C-alpha cells in the first residue's frame, strides 16, 4: 500500500477496529461447548490482511456512515471469509496444514471440530447482520444486506466458485472460464463487502452502488490474480501458507495460462479499471483507490 502516513494510519485504524469488534462478538472461550468456541476464535483471530473489512469501512465512510454501524458488516464478511478458509484447508478440499503462519484449524482442533467451527462462523455472520443493534439501518435495508451476503456465499457465489475450482483441477480452462471461476470464488465476497459498506448508508443511490460494484468486481479479480502469482513466487514464511500448493495440486491458475508477467499485467490493468469506476463519484474514494492498488502490490 502507499506509504503515506494518512493511508497507513487509516488502514491500521480499520484493522484494529475489526479485530476488536470480532473478538467482542465471538463467543468467549469459556462458553460451552468450549472446544468449538476456541476453534472459532482460533480460526478468526489469527491475523490476516482484513482486506474485506477495510473495503466495508472505506466504502461506508466514503458515504458518511459511522464506524460503529460499519463494524457489523465488517465482522460479517470477515466471519464468512474465516469459515471459507477453514473449509478450504480441510483434507477433502485443499488439504493444507498451514494458514497465516499457524497450523490450520483442522490440524489444531481435529477435522470434525473444524467443520463445525466453519459452520458456526457462517451462522454467526448472518446473525450479526440480522440482529446486531449496532447496525442502525431500516429493516428493508438490513434485509437487502442479508440477501447480498447470502447470494455472495452460495452456489452462484463463493461456494459455486469453489465447486468450479474443484472441477477445473487438472484441466486447462479458457481465460474466460477461469475469470468466471474466480469472480465467484474470490470476487463475490469482495463485491459484497463493498456493497454492504455502501448499503449501511441511508443516502446511497443506485448509480453509486453500481459504480462501487464495478470497482469491487475488478478489485476482486485482481486480488485473485495476485494470489495465484504469490503462490508461485513467495516463500512459505512470507505467505503464511504452503507456497506452491496450487501447482502441486494441479490447480487452474492465471500464471499457468498466461504466465507470471501476463498475470501481473492483467492485475495492473484491472486496478486501473477499478480506479476508473470511482472517478465520477462525488465522494472521497481515496482509500478505496489505495485498496485497489494494495490488491496488486501486496507480497502476501
């Protein structure tokens, strides 16, 4: 990310805020069933970029929404992301043993508890959006936010993208097919993060929502392209997960189709398209623009 003090301070503020909000909303470790709740906290409060939460805060603050209201959708998208990683790492899926520099949830707590922890994290995300009193929006707006998150998670969103990823393993899909796969697997939740942040404002209109969704679509795809690149280029110690796992599992990736140079160029082009989508908005979108840049310049 840009090294300007203001940008760095904003990013730290968002990350610190969602860490506290998540810790406050997750069940305490001494609440029965203690093993399940320990696994939920382990899977969620183990670091991470909090990129999706930052998108919620950035889009909401651009529209004048207070941070306390935005805590709820920020937590919801991070809980969904945490659940997806727990399930992704399972032996029946990607069979990974390392996540964010620590043992994956099923290694630390056992496969059955990890599955249940993922299920419970998903349920908690929707409970927060449905009932958390800090989310001060009209009931019809809350219902729309629930629908957006559910759609982003389902068979036409993230889970559908995971299914496409499994089907594509060991094959050579077209670039268009790979884009559709990752627009669902990674992009759907990133789009939802921006939409939920915007919808937490009572003042957002449909043209603004459409522009923000166009922005988020490009950012989500760029994020995944760079994920594929980093899996090839970065060592395990920096990634926090096993390097080269995509190649070892014969996954369909952008570098395997268009090479590392072509992949980085595609991500850079998507970043420019994302920033262009923000250009006509009468909002302070500076940090959203910085986040699109972060998606393509990060090292982990």
